[in-house]
C-alpha cells in the first residue's frame, strides 16, 4: 500500500518535470509523503527522451560522430548520486569534492 496515489504523485512532480527538473520532482514527491509518514524514504525520477533523426537530416553539415547502426544495447548503466545532508545536530559533514562543510537539509538533498 502506498501513501500517495498516482494522481497525487503526478500532481506534486508535474510542475518540476515540465521545467525539466527531475531531481526537484523527486524532492516534491518526498515532501508530499513526509506530510503523511515518518522514517527513511527515497524517491527517484528518470527523464527519458527519444532522439529525432529528422533534425540531422535537415542540416548541411555532416554529423560530428558516425551514427550507430547496430542493435540496441542489452545493458544500461545507471549512476547513483547521493547528496550529503546535515540534520542540524553533531558535526557538519564535509563535502569531499568541494572541501566545504555541508549545510543542506535532508529535504534539499
């Protein structure tokens, strides 16, 4: 059983997805769920787009790379990005890339 219906999840995410912001859409869904439940939660949004071959046919320049004509790949790589956050208690974690203390909240992460 889910705490959000599909319609409620779409309503929460749509404003962000329309602007091409899937991570913000995930945060909006989490915020909607957080109003009803407590505990650990996770959300993910994926943006898939079809490529159009008609746009390359109209240009006079040759394509920068040779088009792949073989079969579609059977495996897809997925990259997970975990953002550090600070709950407001204890020492602030340090971002290893930027070497700065992390100040974002769990909702922002």
